[in-house]
C-alpha cells in the first residue's frame, strides 16, 4: 500500500516537474510549460499529504498494520 502510494506520488511529481517528460506522454495538453509557482504549490501539497498519511498510519497502526 505504501509502495503504491509512493509510486503514484513519484509519477505525479515527475509529470509536474519535468515538462519534456509530460509532453512526451501528453503532447496535445495545450501547455508548453507549467508555471514555477504551480510546481511549488504542488510540491508543498504532496509534502503535506505525505506527512498526513504518515500520521494516519502512526495513529491507526492497528487498522493499517499487517
């Protein structure tokens, strides 16, 4: 579950931060470059979301555990 979450977050970060990679997979999306401010907001959002997930796993380790 955690490995899947990290994979999804990594793929999203790659598509947000590497414009050439995104354009290789989605050439007709209409955006040549994503603005830097939007990239920074996405990185902070992923950071907060990941730490929220860590906190949930800690407090509900009986439910989420093996």
